[in-house]
C-alpha cells in the first residue's frame, strides 16, 4: 500500500484531490492510504517518515510548503515531494528540496493522473530497511545498512553512520530490540555493532570503521560465536 500525505488548507482542493485519489485507485487497482494536514507546520510537527509521497500546497497560513519541505528533507531524504500551487514561479524553487514535480491549480484529472503515476514509479522498490529515530527536530528515517554502530553516551544515543553521527533520544534497549533482526550485536553495555562492518578483533576490542570498541568479558564468547556465524552465512 502507498501512503500519501496531502498538505492543503483549502477545502475545495482537499475534496478534489480526495476524489481524484479514489478515482485513481479504481482505475489502476492501486491501494492508497491518505493522511491530511492543514498546514506545513502540522506535518512537520507530526512527521513520522513513513510517507511514500507528499502533495504539498505552497501558500499556507503558518508555514509555507517550501519551508515545510526543507524541514522534512532534514528528516527524510527518500520521500517524494510534489508541490500544488497556482503560481509556477514558486514551484521552480522546488528543485532546491529535490521535489519531483508540481501541479498547477486548478488541477485537471489527466495531469494529476500522469504526475501521480510518475511519482509512484519513483518509489524505491528495494529491500532496504529503515529505523525511525526520535531526534531533536522530530523523527529521522535512518537506513539500517548505513549504520556502523550505536553508542550510548550519557542520556543520548549516538548512531555512527556512513553519513555522519546522529544523536537520538532512543534508548539502547529499544535500539537493540529494533536492530537485532538485522545482524546487530550488543558487544558491551555501551555498544551495539553492525556485524557487517566488523573488521576483526584485537586485544579484546572490536575493530569497526577504523575504531576500537570494547567487547565486554561477559559478552566475548557469545560475540565471537555470533561473528563466526555471521561470516559463515555471508560467505554462502
């Protein structure tokens, strides 16, 4: 099922887009789930990073669509954004936030249909898995395979990734529960490592991403067994 967010403050266009969506689903046998927001600040504040497509009005009362899109891009690099506007000059700025396209009001069904099909075709059809992290600005969607390791530091969690470090309020217990299924292992009280990136073991430390992470004495035997099993599976 495709999850589409509609961010629009005018009732006439909310009704029109809803009708178009219902018609599109029938014509193309496509299951679509809709979420509605009345203003840019509303979707940013409640952002959950589980949308495939966002149809965003540009001119709204409290937070314009362009500003909302910029904030969403900080949390979600993958979601497809399309603007709805009656001023094409605004839509050109959409390229700054990697928007796919824009629809000009009043929206005609044929144009809507063509643009929506194009957006759906762009939805990634991969087996990638994502972790939703509570962060200071809201929620961030993080690709699991890009995480090297997780470190607890005070009351914060540090996710060390290919694109830099991310701080989160998620607990280590929650992170372990979420990531255990993706070949992560808790090698010490403060470290949860992605077995995919383990380079070796030296002097009781796990070598990963050029760093030495302590493997606790209690976890050492279990960790070595898990690493050997992972390497055996990966070699098949």
